[in-house]
């Protein structure tokens, strides 16, 4: 019985850590990498893709922890980044957003 409880905690904790990683990555793209990119690209408001920001993140992959792709959108002065979450679908309850 104790093994079952510990196993569920590990699985639950691992799922939580994936969400934490996705949230931290989305925020890092939006609030760290994008401002640095903007300083180097003052004549361009929006990168063509998240890959352009990877040099400012020490990152080479734009996949979220579940293997889906982060999605970005540009405003006039900001960048928003989303992960579709565990279910892989945008617009559902498990989505992860840089602004939350």
C-alpha cells in the first residue's frame, strides 16, 4: 500500500514539474529572451519564430516538456508564449501562458 502512495506521488510530482518547466520556459522567452532580442533588432518588432530567441536563452529546442511546440504571438511591445500543455491542444484548461 505504501508503495502505491509513493508511486502516485512520484507520478503527480513529475507532472507538476513538467508544468513548472513549461511555465518557466514560456516566461523566460517572453520576459528575458525577447527583450534582449529586441535590443539587438531594434528595427524589427517580432521575431519570425521562437528559434530566433534561443541564442538569448541558451536553448536549442522550442518543444515543451510534453513534446509539443511552444506558440508565440507578438504585440506592439511584448511577446506572449504559450504551451498547449499535456493534452497538446491550445484553448484547454491545461494551457500554460507566459502572462500568468
